[in-house]
C-alpha cells in the first residue's frame, strides 16, 4: 500500500505553510500540447471549458484535444486550434458534417465504421506496455508469444508480482488497476496539499520552492499539469500488461483478453493526446510508486530509446480502435 510519501517529504524537507502568488488565467504549452491554467493554478481536465466565448475539451491529463470527441453519447469536433465547431456545416476528410448549436454532430445516419485489422489493434495495445516489456533482463519474446510456450512462466510471474493465482484474482487485480490503482492514493495526497496551498502560484515558483526536493517538486508539477489524471497512465498501462500475462497464464482466452484490452485502450486513448502524453503519465506514476526521480529518468531514457530504435510507437495514436477479431 502506498503511504503518504509526498506529504511526508514536504513535512520533512520544507516549511508547512508557504505563501505563493496567484496569477491570472492563461494558456500554456509544453512538448505534449496546450493546457489552460485557471486563476487558482488548477487546470480543467476530462471536461469541456468555456474560454473567451469558445468551448474547448481537455482530456484527463488536462491537455486540449482537437478532432472528433465523443461526449455523453454525442460526437463533437474541435478545430486544430481547439475551438468546438457549432452552428455550421464543415467538410472533414472529404465528408460534409452539420453541427448543431450545442456543437453536437447532427447525425443523419449511423457513423461509418472504420475498419482496422487485428494486427493493428494488437500493435496499439502492445505500445501501451512496451516500456515494461522491454526492460533490461526480460525475455523479449515473452509478451508476444502464446500460452503453449509460456503458461508456466506467466503463472509464476503473476503470483510473485501480483498475487494472481486464478481467474478470480486476475479479475480483481485488473479491476483495481482500472478503477483505483495507485492513483487513488496520489489523488488523496494531492487534494490535501492543494487545500493547504502548496499548488498555488506558478510552475516556476514551485520549481524554485522545491529545488532541493526533486521528488516533491515532480509530484506537485505533475498534478498541477495533469490534475487528478496525472499518473493514470501508470495504472492503465500496467492493466494492459497484466491482461496479456493473464492470457499467457490461461486465465483468459484470447478473445476475452482482446475484448478487455480494447475497452482499456479506448479509455487510455480518451485520457491522453499522444504516446508521449501517456508515457509521461506512466513514468510519473512509476516515480511516485518508487519515491524516486531516478526511476523516472531510467524509464524516460528507455522510452526515448524505444522511439528511436523500434517501430513500437509508429502506430497512429488516433487509430480508430474497434473490435477486429
């Protein structure tokens, strides 16, 4: 169980009460994308936000999304600059679409299904846990093999690492990762610290205030940028890994594994805007779990190496995921 590591680190290393300045709301950008900082330093995440007369959608990590967005059973479209289209008819990818005053697409018929292959879907799935699968010392064939060859190894690994010994314990573990995981403890800690004022002010101020406590600085900045979804990738990516291993251990059939992976992958795709965005969330969660910025750097270096030397992340992040088996 994860303890109150961030709070403890702050109490040990810094004064409990810090007065930080508050600045006006403003757009901000990093290598991943754009987000909107409110007056109090918080960020909209997983929701629509009305800004200067236009609606924008921000994913679970707080980054602005563009393109097609499904929300509450309706489809919306946000321009490349982020504004939601409304009261207009636009041609998108050669097809004419009409958007109502609410911004919802006026559907004349069922949206056309986009066909992908099973191989494409599996490539996308694999990319979510490629960092885990390519750690030094792991058998590179393990995650792409079949139960016939690795059932025994998978059962041993799952029991030692996760306490999974059968289908029931597999279901329980995967449900925990998808609904709670380590992110619940992180969120609880950050809510307390936010209430105490540690997230007030600018990122620069936080960097200066905690320059001698890298772990605290990293966690505060991660939450400030990503909100409650800051380390969701850590739990979601591991859920994908465990699903694959449960198939290898013969706790799930291939179809059962793929069906659950598809559902989890669609959640991941909705929460993040790119492979970089997902990987950053995963690596910050790894740092949180280990209470170690060095662990973050190790996985970060591996991720950059995989991007340069493999084709794992060549698969389109926005691949229209659907059942292809």
